[in-house]
C-alpha cells in the first residue's frame, strides 16, 4: 500500500520498490514506475498501484477420476505481474487518493482467474485416469499440466501476468476411500509383521532348543568326566592300598628276617655261652677233684656267703654250729 501524506491543496505519494505506481493526470500518464515518489492533486489525479514481486497462491482443487472418485489436489502457484501497465488496463488496481487503499480487490480477481484456469487443467488430466493411477502418478502429471497450461494461456498473457512456478503437494481422495485403499497394504504389512514375529519366535525356540541341547551335552560331558574322576580316584586309592600292603609285606618280611637273624644270633650266643660255662665247670670240677673235704667246705661256705643278703649282726649258737658241721661232714 502506498504511503500518501495529505497537505492543503496537494498530496504526496511514496511507494516501495516492489510496487509499480501509475499516475494519470488529465487522461495522460504523468508518472509510471516502481519506487515512485511525487506530488499530485487529488481532484485531477488517477492512481494505480500494482505489486510486481512474486506472489504465491495456494490452491485446493477438486476433480473426479475415471472411476468416479472425488480427489483433492493441493497445489501452489507462484506468479507475478510482468506488464503492470497492461495489467492496470485489465484489472482495477486504482487507489483511493485519500487513504492509499485499493478501491476493489484486484488480487482476489487474479487469484480467481488462476484458480479457475488451473482447475480446468486438473479436470482434464484426472478425468481419464483411474484412482490408482492418479494416486501413483497424479502429482507429477497435474504439476506438468498446470505449468504447461498456465504458460500457454493467452488470457493470462493479455492480463500482464506471468507464471513463475507451479507445485503440487498432494493428490488425495476422501479419507474413507484413502483408508479403504490402504487396508490391503496395511493387512499385507500386518501379515508380514506377523510372519516376521512367528519366524522370530521360531528362531528363538530353535535357539532355546540349541542352548538346552548344549547344556545337556555339557552336563553329559561333565558327568562323564566326574565318572572318570571317580574311577581315577578309586584306582589311585587302590594303588595306594596295594603300595601300602606291599610296603607292609616288605617291612614284615624284613622284620621277620631280622628277628630270625637275632634269634639265630642269640641261640649261637647261648650255645657258645653254655659251652663256655660247661668248659669252665668241667675245669673247676677237675681242679677241685683232689681237694680235701675241709677245703671244699670252706669254699662252699664262701660261695654260700656270697649268695646271702647283707647281714648286720649274726648270732650263732652252739646248737646251730654243731648241727651244720655235722651235716657237712656226713658222707
């Protein structure tokens, strides 16, 4: 919107670089261009302001496919006013000199023109296609058709408009139809998910079985090794007992042989001692064979005295001595 400053008998207009202002005075063009600033008299001036920047127009178009299904096309058209002076003669862009506002709604008129033109091209391209083809290739086809149709439209060129770009965001049917179309896909995906879940569970069961078998094999191997260990312990104990028995037998045999040798040595010693004692006794008897009885008595008394215990005091009466002597002298 132009900035209009009011003064007595005159007014001043200042526009922006993105707007084209046309000033007619007396039916002739006094000023025309972007970024204009000039004085004018409100009673003799006619002002028009046209935006020359790129404008985006959102479109929501409806069409029916070959199988009689309503679809909605969501698109955006970018346009600009390429020839402002021509557009000012076809669309009312006149300003109120007092407020600087448009007297009508020119952009709405241009939007209606673009919408109706794009609607016609969308209807042409979608009317001969079934719904499934529309959902697959509809975005590309409608974008290409809208772009080509608007570029070739003579009415837009005669109005001074130029198409910059056309974009189609989506082509969608009614929510119920879209949901129904998605049901087979969802069912298929659910079936695949169920199959994957079943396969995952089967794999888990197989892994559990393998783990159980592995644990069982480990237990069997452990039991076998324990059996081998018990057998080895028994063999070790048996060998220990046999070794101990053999050692005891060797020790007993050695002790028996030592006792036998000791007994033989003792017997030999006793035999030698007896022989020595017998020899000594024979020699003694031979020595005393011619000895008188009195001497023999004396020797006997001496030997007898050596065999008696220690006697502190001995009292001999005449009867005792007489009896003893009588026994000694008896033949």
